[in-house]
C-alpha cells in the first residue's frame, strides 16, 4: 500500500504553537497567511508563474522543486523525493511506477516526531524551526558527482532562554544519481548580543515503518544493516524484534551507513563523524513499534553572535528491494569516499 504523502497529522496551528518571540517577529505566521498577505513577496521570491499557491520549477534534468503556500516544500528527482513541512520536518519517498513509497514516517504522537536534523542547546533539544519562505534558495552545483541542484530552506527556532537559532537544511540532487541525495544542516546564531552553547548535534533522524509499503507487515518488520553488519532480533530472524536496540560508535572519517528494507523497498542513511570526536549511531524499536535511527555526537560549542556551524554531510538513498540493490549505486557515487 503506497504511503499517503499528506501533511503530518501532528502539525499544529502554527500561530499558536510557535514560540512567543517567533510570533512577534511574524516568522511563525508566514505559512498560514502566505497566500493572502505575502503573495507578492512569494512571487518575487520564487519567480514568475506561481499560481494557486504553488510554484513548481524544472531544474536540472529530471530534478524539480516546488513550494506550496500552506507549508510544503518538495524537492524531486525521478526516484528520490523530499518533502519538508512548515517546521522543517522531513519525509523521504521513492517514486516507482507512478506511486510514492516510503519507509520513513513522522507519527501523530508529537512526543515521538522529530525532524531529520536538530540540535540541543545546553541540554535542551530544539526541534521546531519555522520556515522562512522568503529564504528558500535554489542553485546549480557541479563537482565530482556531476551537475545537479542544491536546495536551501531556512527556518527559525527558539531556545528556552528566548534566543533565536537559524537552521538551514541543504539538499543536493544530481542528474546522474536520481536515487541518492546529499543532505546536511547549517546552524547560525542570528542574535546580535547573546551567544548560544550547543551540546549535541543529531543528524539523519528517521523513524522507519515497514507497514507503510506492506500492510501485512508489523511496523518493526524490517531487515537492517547497521554500520558494519547485518543485525536482527533473536526471536524474529531475520527481522528486528520489538525490543531491538543496538548502538555503535565510530571516529572513522568515512561515511557510516544504516540500511533498512522490506520486500518492497529499501532506504539507506549515512553520515560522517565530526572532525574531532565520536559519532554515535543508535538503532532501536520505539514504543509505537517503529524503528528509530540517528547519527549524533556530543560537543561543547559556543556560537557567538552571527556565527554559524556547518554539520557533517550525509546522504540518503532509496531503492527497490534489499540493501544489495542499492549498494552498487552507493559505491558508484561515493567512490573512494565510501
């Protein structure tokens, strides 16, 4: 059964949910009132031809970008497709035979839903970053992976001490690799006076659900390759158990990988460790029976006013079938970097 690519059911009224300072600045109200009060600005930002609250732009060969006034931002290739909501939560899809398929899902329970990239400031996680639709940028890239496009989406969050934090999600799609995307986040302290202390970075957080593509399967009914080996539950081989939990750490400069798959599709997520430090990669079944994965590291980094922090890059790959189906494509992209 294909996944329904609608909005997160846990999305709240943005005006009421946003922190007070964001409401005062007007950033949090942008998505809901964009069509009515900022239509001129949206047209100027996204270019001519925006009708019905949506702008779609064909970019490089097979790569398309669209923004919807009520909050969704899509970045599409012929196989892999990304959707960001108005709080910068991310879903990843595989387009196959005209259908959108997904293993990753943000659940209705707001205590479980998290964005793919977020930080902790003085021990407190900052999850919601409200998209500034005036700050969506699209540019061409050309490098070792060939020609492609880079999408940047900027949002603002707020700490418990009412200090704003700016997050920019960066996604690159390449013409020659329609099933793979490079993804990373950049954080900036836009405050002109106060510093912020970042204590943890979390990248590539996804919640996997096998039942999205196979209605007969339990949510945790996935096979998994976790960093350096195939893993499985003790009672449900080769699938993961309800109580499955495994954490590995690495300081290797290369990409560390975790792959999930069922009989319909697979998804690989990867990330690099920080320049100095250890990357922790937990995988485990959560209380709602979905399987969580993330790439995270602790640090003690003070961002001075207007200073930014660029997180290590990662990649996401989607494919039909098991992990072996995508391995050759991954090696072709990564080469010596793998």
